[in-house]
């Protein structure tokens, strides 16, 4: 098959590309600019330069960039990323990332989708906060609309990468699945990411009603190799930089990006009802449990407790105060803090039964992610608080 992948420089997209190539498929990767050479080194992949969505009206200087749709629960992540369609692909040398002068992004993307059997849309803008809603909607909703409508016109199958953040949340005593009511356990925090990713799913389902063949997958909190930026691995990297005595109070569903990539490709190859949605989650852990395991793998002391309501309130208040003073919203804000206090715990039984989703051990995922972070970012060998 010939497959177009968006978000190819991100954690999930890059792993999907590597597995597709190992399976013998031809891959076209959508990128925004010239990627770092190591990201596609030794990969026989064709890079296509185009914007996923045009610049939002009234915001020509936006610095927010679309990213790999890694569904992390407490940290901002990611970016997607091309090649002159007139130059033949060369193994291990993806090309210059140029395109023919005069071709618009719409023309380039349309032609690429017309020439592909399927599209895996793994690019998204990820901002866990209250700001950047217009930009998030423009990239996540309108960018997805461009992809979905082009797939509909050219009869290309679409696998849309959503996120568990578009679904219901679990609780300390329950897990959520694809059928759990959205208001369960208080519902998701309606930050820019949640709203825009839900809108992207609605766009895909609208196209399904018009005849599009599409499947939607919803990853949990992914870790693993080829996390170049890093994306979800940034949490582990931050833990490596100093002792964090207090963890968030909620929990997430840890999954291996390689398993999620395999299931995403299986969703592309499997004949299932159009519009079918699958949770690709894993091991339901509290953040204190996760941070303890992460800290052990980067040589740091584990947290001694989870944050209480008072700590969470003050952290959110301080983050929002900083946003008010500077106009710049950082990772710590009341939306992100509230999300980190929820239990994003999920059941992946439907995906396991229908598309063969497999979940490897948490130990293997954490070991491999830890090794990638240590080697990629050259962590220090000593520290007084280790």
C-alpha cells in the first residue's frame, strides 16, 4: 500500500512510519519544514511539504505548530512535519523538502492523497490550557476537515488519531471505554486541546455520514523510542533534572507507542465499520506510581506523596496568574492542573478483540523509554538528590 502519514516527526507518527516501511509499504510523510536529518535517517520515505491548515485569520505570526497526536494527560507536546514531489525518493536521504513553485498547500495535499491508498492522520496541535483555542480549532478541526474531505473525494481510507481526552474519564474505582457517557466522573476539562480534538472527531464522523471510509483510534499516554522532541517522554526528562517530591494526584493509562502504532496500522488494514472508534490504552496507573517508576529509570528519588487539593489550587492559581501577567500560558495552568487530578483510566477490550491490539508490559515500555531518554538527551551521571 501507499500511505500518507501526517505527524511523521512526532512520537506516534515516526513509529507508524517505521512499522509501515518494515511491512513493505510505501510511505509519504507530511512535514511543515526541513526535519532534523536523524528523524528520517536511513528510511526510504517520501517527504511532502505542505501546511496541514492555513494560518488562522488574524494571527499570521502564530508560533503554535501542529504536532504528533500523542495523547498525554499532563504535559504539552509535539509537532508534525516533506519533499519535492518532482524528485525521486532516495533510501536514507529524504530529499530537500522543497516543492514546485506555485503549488498551493491545498494542491499539494490533494495530489498526495489522490495518489495514496490510505491516510493516517497523526498530526495535531497540543496545548493543555485555556488559550490558543482558535489556533487549536484551525489546525485540529479545519486541518482534519481538509484531510477527511480529500480522502472522501479520492476514496482513500482514513485512520484518524484522536485521543482518550475526547472521551469520558474514569475514576479511582472505574475505567472508561468507548461507550461511557461523556459526563462520567465529572467529564473532561474543556481546555483548547479537548475541545479542538473533539471537533476533529466530529468532522471525521460528518465525512463518514457522506461516505468516507474511516476509523478513529484514541491513544492513551504513550512512551517509547523515537521520541525526538521529546513528546510524552518530556515528563521523564523533567523528572531527570531534579527531585520532584510531589506528583499529580490523578492517573493515566500507560501504553507503548509501538503497540499503538501496530494497532493504528491494523485499523487501516482491517475491514471494520466506517466510523468505528477504538481506545488504545494500557496500564492504568496513578501519577505517583508512574513518577516512581520513571524516577527509578533516570536515577532520581521517587515522589513522597501526591498533590492535595490545596496544592493543586495554588499551582493552578499561580499558573493562571503568570498567564495574566505575561500573556504566555505555560504547562502549569488551572486547566492542566485539573486534568492531572483526573483518572484517565481506560479499557481497550474492543481494540484487542476487533483489531488485535496487544499491550506489552509496563516494565518493558518504561525500560525502553528510559533508555531512549538517557541516550538521546545525555542525562548527567550524578546528582545530590538521586
